C-alpha cells in the first residue's frame, strides 16, 4: 500500500510510512493524512542547500497541504530533523517537497499557480480551498522559482521589436519588447516613450546591448533616439504594417490633391455633364 502512495504522491526523496483518514470535529472535512520521511542520505541545509550531517530529530512535526486525491484533502506529515552545517550552523533540514517556510507542497503550489493563469484569484482560492491572499503568495513563489531556474531572457538577443499598445479602452499604455528569434515577450512596462524604453536598456549589460543587431518598430522618434544611444551599431528596421499604412495614406493624399486641381476639376465637370446628357428625362 505504501508503495502505491509513493507513486501517487510523486514526491522525490520521500518515503511513505503510514496512511490514515482523520475525521475530527475540529476539521471541516475529513483529511487523508500521510506520514512521510526523507530518504537516507538526503539531508541538506535549508539555507545553503549542501548535504550535511544530521544533528537531531528536531522538535515536533510539520504538515504540508498536498494536491487532493479525488474528494479527499491530503496532508503530508513529517518530522523536521536538523543538520549541523559548518557555514550556517544548526538549522532545520530542507525538504524536497516544499519551499522553506511554505505550508504547501511544490505540486500543490504548481497546480494553484497554473489555475491562476486561466482564472481570477477569487475563483482559484475557492476551488483550492485557500484564502485569497494565500493564492497570491503561492503564485509569487512559483513565479520566483521559475524565474530563478530559467536562463536570463536578455542573453543572446540579436533581433528585437518594440511597440506600445493600449488597454482599458485606450486609457492606459504599455510598452512591449519581443525577441524575434525566440518568438516571445522578454520585457513589458507601463507607459510609453523614451523614458520607458530607456528602462529596458538599463536592465541590459554592455555585452547584451552589443549583441543586438536589429531593432524593429514604428517610426517613433523616441525609438530612434534610444537605439542610437544604447545600440549604435544596430540596424533600425521599420515594420511592414506601418510602411503599408504610410504608403496608403500618401496615395490618398496625392489622390485628394489631384482631385482639387483645375485640370482635374474640368475633367470631372465634363464627365459629369456627359453623364447628365445621357440620362433619360
């Protein structure tokens, strides 16, 4: 039975010892309580992350909310041994199933954060049976973990694009920078203009700026001035949408101007007169 729960939990470095159902009047719903322990040799310092010798078994036990098994709420229960770290001193050992200080397992936090990408915080908090504030804290922790594990989005940039867009019925603007090679957004900030675009280049090192060879965007002068200052060797490319829009506007301007010229007016007058003479009375 314990081996089955080991597979169901899918938590690395953890061994299931006992499983029981706790149905107490003090709890709103019955809880599937799973007692676990870390595997031998898996003790690490919760601060520096290095393998350390065990110091003692610690005091008491701790609980972590895990993903539900069907209609059952699941809690992992485990003692918290301490390690003797030469660098950090005697501290609580880290657990592979949860972040330090968190009352939820990594799996639970990942599920909660994913749901918040497709629903609002109030809906997710009600579905996961956590408070509104807790759902927000979980999303921030997951985002921090992903950000720390991902490579820097500003490394290896060669071709970028910048544009501003509006939301909230055009009352609020946001500037967005994309990586054309990897087809993803790498930076966004409220507002638009030179001051906002300068904030993007301040995030980049000199090597990252030097790697940028192409910058696309519309004909805004604030883009030209920023690129000339921060990436003087980059090629400035206008996007096709605005080029076609400008050409169409120029043709309309020329056509309207030709329609007001004396020769064109006379030609239009003769054409209208001929059309009127051919119209039956």
